[in-house]
C-alpha cells in the first residue's frame, strides 16, 4: 500500500538520492517517486529541483509556439521538441550543424506526456517570415535591423587605417593587419573603446586594425535561418574582412567566445597568421565525445550563485524561458536604456550595458551552443595546428575570472609549451582589460613587433 510522505527536497537531490535518504532516515523502502498529477518519475538521475522550472518551461513553450503561429503563421522548431531531427545533423566535422548540447538535455515530463502541444493554426496569415524577418520577440528598431539593408551579406567592421595612408593607397597593403574579435554578448566596441585609443604613434602609423561585430551580435547580421556554427563565422569574416581587403597576413586578438572563432580562423590560415592573442579563452582538454558537454557544465553549470553563473546557466539550458527574457529585455532595450539613463543621470550608458541587448535570442542561443560548446570539440586540433606552424600565442587571464576557469589558460600552456601565459592578479573576466587598457595595449604591440621580426 502506498504511503504519502512529505520530504524537503535538497538542490542536489535526484530520484536515486531521495530514495536512499528516505530509506536511511525512515527505514522505509521506496520503490518510486510520485510528484504532482500522479506521475511517476522513472529516471533515477533526474534532478528533482528542476521539476518546477521544467514544468513552467513547458508552459512557456506552449505560449511561445502559440505566439509564433499567431504572428508568423507557423511555430518555430525548438530543440526540446525536435531532438531526433536535430540529432541527425550532429557530427564530428567542423561543418556540423548543431552541438549535441542543444538537444541532449532530458525533459522527463514531456516524455511522459504531461503537456500537449497546440496544433498549428493554419489559417493565420504569415508575417515577417523567412530568414531575415524579425521575430515577435526581437527588437525592430532602426539600429537593430540596419543590417538588413544590404541583405545581411557582410559583418559590421570598424576599420582603422594607418595614419600615414592616403585615400588612394588605403586599399593597398599596410605594414600589418590586425583582426579583433569580441566575446559573448559584446561588440567591436570592446576593442575600439579600450585598445584603439591607447595605441602608440608607431602602431597608428604601421597597423591597419579591423574590429569585427561577430555574426549575431552588435550591428552585424542576425539571420533567423542561420545556425551560427564556426563555419558560418569563418565564412562571414572571410567575406567581410580577409577577401575584400586582400589580407595576405594578419594578427588576431580575441576575448572569451571570440577566442574559439579566432583559433579556428588561425588554424585555417596558419600559413599567414603571425600571432594570436587570447584573452580568457575557454579550453578544456578532453575527448571529442565529451568536449561539448564538459564545456557546457564548466561554463554554464547548474548553480544559483554567483549571479553571473546563474544567468549563464538559466539562459543556456531553458530555451523558451530564455526567449521570454529576451522579449522582455532585448525587444524593449530602448525603454530600459532610458530608465537607466534617468537612474544614473548619465547622457550615455557604458557600451557594456548597451551591448548586452544587441542580439536576438536565436543568435545568442546558437552562438553559445554551437561556438562555445560545439567548438570545444575542435580546440585540440586548432592548437596542434598552430603549434606545428610556430604561430606566436599569448594568453591573458585574470586570477578571479568567474566566467572562464583559470585552469583554461594553464591548459593551453600544457598543450602548446611555447605559448606565453600571463595571469593578471585580482582581475576578472572584464577587468583583465578594463582599468588596465594601456598596459594591455603596450604588451600587445610588443607581441606584434616580435612576431614581425621573427
């Protein structure tokens, strides 16, 4: 005969651990766990503290699908709903469509049929469809859709020509070229507001700088029909920088997520890349089969504290709830910016605050999974290629980085013994550069000079 008991759940409880705890504390054998709706949880490893948020996420999935059908004519595919479809697109090649972290998370409640999915409303008129149209959850202001004017074929790139160049010879070949790639939820302002103003007069005369808004962020395209794989990023950088400016050699500087793209680009052009600077690079040496899931756990693990890690975990693991957050924050970013300006009494907000909302849920979600997590599978190959090519690698990371574990920079040193690794005391993921812009730029210029002289 079943016995009803009330047991306080711990954050770390799974079905298996709860059964064991009931047996130890009350000496009552527990065969199964029954939650609400008389539904038995069969998966012993299912984390029970996710029951409530998972159930709420299912409700939000119904809401977002209904709104998709209402405003766009059809509901968009999601990874919790189409795992078999997405699973066929996963592979080990660099052209893999999606990372397994997108669909690998179990949803026990949906598998048990707790909630039905509303049928498509075929009679609604489709609006804003196609690969370029904005979603109902995306902002449609002029700044956010400006990329559509040229068909979304080129990235937004800030180009700083050498001061000695004239209008006639700008298309020529300056002494050196440098490509800057920013991190997750950022833009080219990360570099134009920090490094560019602190360059020496010599560098201003001899270097041509390209600060890129990577695909899906800033003022660059954010297409709906793109999966934002590493290959997509490389193609856009080639079409926007390398090919039109006829680069025959270049240096790379990247931060956080941009490091994964930079390593892929450097490995592809290992014969012409002269140096690569990696600031807080995410790198976890492990087997290719485990790389993506390990990157997800280490960079967006299930945690309530610190707030930054909780936010990363929440937005990375809950697709529909994350989209609702983007609807409230990103779509209404102009309202929030006005409120912040009133509260801070500042005419202009810091670029970090502004950049946080310059994306769509689709672009941020796929960049997180297909670049940061999916790219982890290829990091070993990238680093081996650069080591064999003797490309100069400089790694910089703060000792108090709460986003990317400090071990990541040490891992690169172990993989590439010739690389230089600097640990900045008491610096975090951002202050590794912010507050010490001049020191960072000076060291950067020194690296470029040594790479050119080599």
